[in-house]
């Protein structure tokens, strides 16, 4: 990821509703959520959520797909991983303990926690 893409991603995430949308889509998994469900979860109008979804899609953090008459949005895990990697590449120079803390962090992404994933 280059600096311009990172700035675009951070800019998209620097708004409360957009950050909440990305977090909800990460939890929702690869199937994502319909735009209407996202609006309902966020407590905003369809027009408002559409504005935020377009900004997140433009930054590459989410993607959309049409299913019949509905549009479903899902997190772009590769872009999110690239963003984290972008942060971690330089920040840990000379401080390997920082990277070790991130890599061994208890959470949903470890190989042994697959039973905890909500479908």
C-alpha cells in the first residue's frame, strides 16, 4: 500500500459512522450486509448510509455486490490487512516487542479461535 492509498483509507475511517460500518462489516464476514440492514444498525437514513458507503468503497475498504434488488456490502479484508501492514512496517523498527504484541494478541483471528466465528 502506498502513502496515498493509506491516507485515503485513514480519511474514510476518520468519521464515526464510517468506522462503525467497517467494524460491523468485518464482524458480518464475507457475506456482508445489505445496505438497508447497515442503515438500520447505524441508526441513520438510507441516504446518509449511502453517502458513507460510497466513501468507504472509494477508499477500497469495502466492496459491494448486487443480489437481486439488494446491494450487499462487505469488508475488503485484503485492503484492511494492507492498511495494518502499512502501519506496522515502519513503526516497529528497532522495537520488535511491539510487533510481537500485535501478532500474539488474543483475538478472533488466531487459528485456534475458528469455533468462535459467528456465521
